[in-house]
């Protein structure tokens, strides 16, 4: 009999590469996995992994206090009646139901904090919601035995606050084969000149203060094409900026696409952008998936000066770090890569070399150690 684990997340499962890597690791360890999340109107089809089944809830409301309350209740009762040997909660917004069920059923619980949750911009101007989440965290976090997070900076924040050592498992995605992709035919279909260089800003969370607006404005002074691929809070507002700056034909908004297609498109781009602002503590210490996607695509990076991101870009000489968020600085960095071919080729070579350094097969060993520890706890 295989050990059963239920992994909970509040998103739609498909675009979260960290969760997919986690699920794959459990599958490789011969666990029976149930991945629980929700289904949205624009959700992509689910992927297939051996020994993995999916459960997606649907709600009439998908944001705000009522949604979060409904999700906590529904997840609690699902877990209450679901037979499992282990629980795995992703982020604070799934922790409470998992913690309660772990106590009721005496099950081991692994908590994976993808970010410094109380520092997310959505809570910055909502003190009541922030107080509620902080109360939940303060009560539960000290009682957790198995906690992981995405980088040393966030681990240090939690260790300082709760005097608890966390295991770091970085957001290094699995290496996957890209889809068959004809870049010339794709450009023709999009109406992009074949000679145009493509810059890409990708992400399922293209939200406020993540640089999309500034990247669009910068294209006024760059002789290239910008692709913004994914979704998020500001995604539907971006067409107004394209119209405002008269950039139709230079900036393209592309909805979320299957990962193998995104990998193929990224590999045919000239450089990748990751422009999160240091506007809150969560963004300051972020280490976004897209940085590693750009490395796997062997393309240079233009990045904002956040400590975890800058550390990787600078130590491996992968691209250009922008030290301030003015539109002109983004345009200047893009033009440097377009005009200085010697520098561009050097950075592209370094990115290719770094792709063998940042390997999920090595990174997942930290996760495997936690899983084995939790499993041993279960047998006591």
C-alpha cells in the first residue's frame, strides 16, 4: 500500500510550477497524491503525473473575505472525510484547515510558505484581513514541525519572528521538454516582423508593482517587441497603456498558455524581464519562477535590484540589474543588450552554463529530506 498525501493550494493548480515540482517529487517517492485547488473560468487543462489525482473546487465568488472563508470551510470538510496519511499545505491561506485536520487525525503536516505572506501587497491596505491572517499564523506557526520556504531571506524572517529553523527549497522548476514550435510561423500569425527581437515578461501573477506597466512604457524607445505572457490583477488594464503610448504592434499581451508552449516561446526570445519592485517586504525577498525559466531558456535577464534575484544574476553574470525603477532605466538596459552584441553573447553563454547549476534534481533533495522526516513522524 502506497502512503497517501493530500497537497492543498488555493490557486488553480496548473500554472504553479513549485506545486507541480512538489507533486512530482511525491509521485517519484511512490506516494498516492491528491492535489486540491480550485477551478477558474480561464483555467488551463490539468497535467498528468503518475499516482496523482486532482480535486478542484469551484466558487461563485473568487476573491475577498467571503471567498477565503468559503475556501477554508470547504477544504476543512474535504480533508475531514478524505483518507490520507500526510497533509501538505501551501501558503498561509490553506494552513488553518490542514492544521486542524492534522490535530484531529494525528497526521504529519508539512507547511510550504511560498512567500512572506503577511507582506503581500493585497494586505498592505487591509489591516483587518492582515490582522486575521497574522493571528492564524501566530497561533499555528510555532506548533509546526516541518516548514519549508523559497529562499534564505524569507527563512531568516520567519526564524527571527518564531525562533524556528526552516528548510529552504528554491523555486527551481523541473526541466521539461518544450513543445514543437515554429517561431517564424508564430511571428507571421501574430503580425510580428520576422527580424524583430522579442523581449518577454512572463508570470501568472502580473500584478501591481511587478513592472509590467513600466516595461510597456519603455518600449517607446526600444526597437524590438515585448511579449507579456500570463495573467494577474493588472493584466486586463495593460491594453489601455498600449493604446496610450501607441505601441500596437510593439507590445503583445498573451494569455496563460500550457507550460511546454511557454518554454518553447521563451527559448525563442532575445531576453527576459523580471521587474518586481521593492514596494513591500514580500516582493523585496521574492525569487520568482520566471528567473529560472529564463536561465533554462539560455537567455539574458534584465532584473530589478532585489537581493535574492540580484545575487543570482550578479554571481553568474546573467544580465543587467536595474538599480532604480525609472522607465528610462528599463529602456536603456534593453537597448544595451540590443546594441552590444559582445556583451549579449557573453550573458547568453553564462545563462546556458547556469542552467546546469540550477537543477531541480539537486534542489529537490532538501524537499525529500523533509518528506522522509514527516513520514517517520507519522510512524511514531
